[in-house]
């Protein structure tokens, strides 16, 4: 995803180049991202071009924000419990 951001459309072979795994393995990873609607694929003959799918990225960002808010509230609750336990220990 990082290699795609800000670059528009890229060939699958260009995306795969720096990685030490096979092209079929890269393709499987890209299929997962495609099913998650984070990327879009365009074929021109035998060449596959990949680009980010901005609507899918926005949905993922919204979901991550909701998760982050929930995690923050849970961490706050844990902090309160730990502070309370610490106070009880000091009284003993």
C-alpha cells in the first residue's frame, strides 16, 4: 500500500521488484487487498496495473478511527484500575 500511495497506477512487476518472493505470491497478496477493496486492478493485455481505491481506503480509515477510540477508552479504564491497585498497595 505504501508503494502505491502517491504514485497513481503501478505495474504489478514494479510493485513486486524489491521483494524477495515470487510473482505468484505477490499476486495472492494483491488479490487479498483487491477483495478488501483497498486497491483496483486494470489489465492491458498481459500487463496488470494496480492503484489504490480511495473509497476503500476511506472506509478503512473510519474503521481504524472507531477502533482507536475504543482502545483509548479501554486503556483509560486499565490506567484507573492500575492506579487504584497502586493506592491499595501503598495503604497496606
